[in-house]
């Protein structure tokens, strides 16, 4: 099947192209490069040994999107495009609502107008808020999101569910990602944040490579085994493979389906620092800082539903995640810029 990847030049999208190619799918990528660069697509093209059709366009551009659906025989869309920085979304709520909501409205209208009714949406564990149950199952109620980014994910889940309810020919898969880290084993593609990283792993790798003096650990007084925040880190290649399994569900006409994509294991900030130091033989100096506003103590999932219904489960452990994150960073100390 030919798959349209919105935001396919980004971190998760670029890794997903490789898994789709392995499974025999072809791709078309549309991205406005607001948080990525075309170099990632070039490198993926080298890895898979094939050209990748790339359109530099904004998903909010209805004319551009209509033309993509008219030019290619798209069977399904994986909708990665969106702004994703939690802190920035608090400072710039309008930009986040405008981009993430409008891009999805324009995309889904273009899909409907062109008879394409299969979509996989990049949602997030953030929709559970401070989770009512740990480990989190898909039946856990959605919670209060503390930031506009998370609210866009939660709202868009509702929008897409309503589209599917109104027209049961739609297949809508909502994938709630936990914390993707790691990189492709080639070391050619990986996470390339702009400016100071918000997320833990890119911060650790930038400290290890000498770009930043030390990691700030946001709080050591949470109700967790060592007091630091616990998360469900998942290798980005495992996460990417989850999209291939979701496409198979679409081919079986799944209607509306929701899956957690995580490993089911929780690691604290200090567990990750220690694993990173051990597997890579490098030091990651850190100091304890105050808690970060909006953070929760513990977030990890029960991934049993994805295993039972999709036959998908994560294969890589925390050491492989740390190894591959470092392999990417040390080979590309300035990311795609050099
Ligand atoms: P990313 O920023 O690397 O990729 C997103 C891509 O979308 C970027 O290449 C950006 O240029 C593009 N984009 C943004 N707005 C666009 C628009 N209007 N038109 C065209 N392109 C646009 O982020 P990622 O980590 O690869 O995340 C992919 C998706 O997964 C996002 O929707 C994100 O919210 C979601 N998600 C990510 C995480 C995570 O921790 N990385 C966790 C949960 C959910
Ligand atoms: N942390 C630090 N220091 C840092 C960065 C993070 O101690 O410099 C800690 C955080 O306090 C947290 C853990 O590391 O305990 C993970 O933080 P991240 O920022 O890497 O990830 P979050 O769990 O806060 O959020 C991520 C994505 C969201 C997504 C969420 C859902 O950024 O977009 O996972 O799983 F919604």
C-alpha cells in the first residue's frame, strides 16, 4: 500500500519509513520542515536504497493536500505532523491549537474528498493526565491535561472518533505513544531537537557529548523507588514497527481502535542515567533541581492489548535504547547539521 506520512521528516516519522519499507509498503512524505530538515529524508532514502517522494508543504494548505491525494494513490495516512513541545505550548497556546487542530481538519477533509478513509494518528500517553491506574490500560479514563499540547491530542482523538462514528467506512487507529528514545542502528538518523532539549534522552546525550555541562534531574522527592520520575521508555524502532501492525489492523477493517505503544516497564530518571553510563562507558554528570511544572510521578503502560490484537510488542530493552541514542549523538554531535 502507498502510505502518506505527514510530518514524515521528523523523529518518529523518519524511523517509521524504514519499517514500512521493510514490510513492503511505499511512502510519500509531506512536511513543512518547521521542526526537521530534508536531510533526514535523504538519509532514510540511503538506508532503504530507494528514492522517497517528498513534498515540502504545510498540512494546513488545503490546495497542496488535495493535490497530493490527486497525484498519488494513497491507501492510508499516518498523521505525525504537529507541534510537540509541552513547555512551548503553555507559552504559545494559540500557535499549538491553530497548527495541530487545523492541520488535522484540513487533512481529514482532503482525505474524505478523495475517498481515503484510513488514518493512524500519533496520540500520546499525555491524554491520561495523572493516570487513574498504573500500569495504564486503554480503558483507563482520559485525564486532565495540564498543557495545550496535550489538550490538542485529546481533542483530536475525539474529532477522529466522531468522524469514524459518522461514517463507519473509516478506519481510525489512535496510537498513544509512551516515551520514544533511541535511534536507528545505522546511527544515520535520530532525534534532533532545536535548541535546548526538553526531553530527557536528548539532554543526556548532549551532556555526554560535551555540549552541555550537566543534566538537571527535575525532582527527587516523588513517590517512586528513588524519588525521580518514572516513565515507559520505548525504542523508536519498536514504536515505528507498531505503525506497520496498526496498518494491518486497518487492512482487517478495524473501525475505531486505540492502542498504548510502550514496553510496560517503568524506569526512573536515575535508572536511565545509570544504564546510559554503563552501556556506553561515559559519564553523565547531574544535579537535582526542583520539580518541573506539570510533571507526574509515574507513567507506564500495560501493552497487552497491542500484543493480543496487533501481535506487536517491543523487542528492545533500556540498554539498547541507551546504546542507539548514543551511537546517533556521537556520530552526529550537532545532529543533522554536522
Ligand atoms: P517531530 O517534531 O520530530 O516531527 C513532527 C514533524 O511534523 C516535524 O518534522 C515538523 O516539521 C512537522 N510539522 C509540524 N507541523 C506541521 C504542519 N502544519 N505541516 C507539515 N508538517 C508539520 O516530532 P516526533 O517526535 O517525530 O513526533 C511525531 C508525532 O508524535 C507528533 O504528533 C507528536 O506530538 C507525537 N508524539 C511524540 C512523542 C515524543 O515524545 N516524541 C510522544 C507522544 C506523541
Ligand atoms: N527530566 C529530567 N531532566 C530533563 C528532562 C526530563 O529530569 O532535563 C525528567 C522529567 O522530569 C520526567 C522524565 O525525565 O520525569 C521524562 O521527561 P521527558 O520530558 O523526556 O518526557 P515526559 O514524560 O515529560 O513527556 C514526553 C513527551 C510528551 C508526551 C509524553 C507522553 O515530551 O510529548 O512523553 O508519554 F506527551
